[in-house]
């Protein structure tokens, strides 16, 4: 079902009218969810021994990879909601069905890999891997529900879902800590909270809205999701590859300092990503895309520069609070402003990549993987004698990507200006 030209203009005006306030609400919700996520890790870190916490962190890292399809479905559903001109009360049932199949597929793969994962990660049993695999089913479905909310610009509802998910994880972590359930218990409560919050997301999105099928071949739809997942995975790798390189090439103490300073880059990235999310539905439309992209980049840059300013002014005391003024982290203080700049470059790159995903442009995603490969090759070739050298290689690489893609995307969007 589509709307006519007059209805489409009226709908667009109403959506734009509520976008600013809704986007702000989404930003507040994202910040709260991030804070609860940090609290979740603190609770478990203080309740587990070093060995168990190491196993938990490794499994959660694998879980992060497993949630890439959920993010891919969120952006595909949102884009199709806009492309199909779906009115409120109507969502993309075809993509939801594919999300269900994908979630079950992740469960099967995880269950099959459980024995090998148990041996490789030195786990007491396969329970933690099975629990993590089970959690991926509802999380993948949640990606589709969140995509419906994003596509309809229901930012307040989407922010509420983000917070509900974070609250569920945090409560599960507290229960695990108090009960002393260990790694398997922590991931079991994570699976339960994921199921509960996914049901809530389904209710918020409107259960009846997902019943009607929308026309698109399974192969084309799967390809669309795969391309979105590739873009999301590229951002994940881009923002973590430097940590792996630092751990490999630097001595343990210097790599630890690098890891602490890199938190400022992640903070800038996470603190500004709601801007791109709020703009995503508009970027999926041809009309008005260029000025919207320019405003989105400007807002992202403003938040990022504020983060850089904070790092310059308060970087040293924050590092001291986190590390307890340990001498081994001294080098981290000097790197903090540069890491904040790296976070700004990451944020701009992410915004441009999501704009490309919204427009169905594959080229920026392909270029991103090439940039990641070049960064790793340059560092491996010899630019790894210090933390500053690795940081410089990554900063130059992602900055060049942001400039090149930014110019190309703004030119391509001129047709809809």
C-alpha cells in the first residue's frame, strides 16, 4: 500500500516536524542505555574472578559479532519502510520473517560450534555458548522491530526500546552477581532479558502491523540485508582493529595505556551516533537528501568537537580516575586528545556509511574494507614502534575515507537537494 504525492508531502512534513524533538529523545535514551551497559560490565567485573570474567568478556565479544545481523535488519527494515511509503500501523513482514530464519540459523551455528568453543575458550561446559546462541534469536528479531520504529521515525518509542534492553541486561547482571551463578548464569539471564525486551519491542511496534506480506524476492531481500551487515561489520572492525594491532605490536603496558585512551574515541563515536540514526529515514528519501546529509554531518562534527574539547580539558583527571593514577598508564594521558579526534573521524565515517546504506549505495562499504586493510598493512609494515604511530596511521586512514566519501555522497545527493 502506498500513498499519493499529496499525502506523501503531508506525511513528510509531519515527520520532519517531530524529528528534532524525537532525535533529542533518542540521543538521551542512547546515552542512558550506554551508561547502563557500562554499569552492567562493572557489576560483573566486580562479582567475577579474573578467569571467569575473561571468559565472559570473550563470549560477549563473540556475541557482539553475532548481533551484526540484528543491526543490518534494523537499517534494512527502516529503509524499506521509507521506500515502500508504509503508513503508520504497517510494517515490513517479509523482512521480519527473514529475521526469524536468520536468528534460528545463528542458534544452530552456535550450538554446533559449542563443543569447539568450550575447548578453545577453556570453559567448564557448553552451557554459556548455548545460552549466548539462544539470545541471538530474540536479538535478531528485535533488530527488525527497531527498524520499523526507526523507519516510521518513532524515535521516542525506539529510545524506550533501547533503554528497556539495557535495563534488562543490567538487572540480569545484578541478579547473576547476587546469586553467584557464574558465566553460564550471566549469559542465561542475558538470553531471558533479550527475550522479554524483544516481546516488549514487538508490542511497542504493533503486533498487527507485521501480518501483511510485502513484495520482494527472498534472494534480493537477503542480498540487501547482507550488504547492510557488511557495512555494520566494517564499522565494528574499523573501530577495533587498532586495539588488536596495539596489543600485538606494543609491549603489554603500552598496549594497556592505548586501550584506556581509546575509550575517549569510543565515547565520541557512541555519543554522536544517535544523530545519524535520527536522520536515517530522511536520508533514505531522494528529496531533500543533500541538505539533510550536510546538517547531519555538521551536527555529528559539533558533538565530536565538543568531545575533543572535553578530552583536552578533562582527559588527564578522567584517566586518573579510571586507572587510579597508575604510572603504567601515564602515556595514555598524552594520547587522549588525539584519540578524541580519531573518535570524531569514526563518527563522521559512520554517518556517511549509514547515509550510503540508506541510499542503497554499495561503494562506500567496499571502500571502508579497503581502508581497513590498508591501515593494517601500513602498521604491519613498520609504523608500530609506538602507540602514537599506530594511532596516526588509523587517524589518517579514516580521515581520508571520511573526506573522500563525504565529497562523493554530497555530490550524489545533489540531485535530491
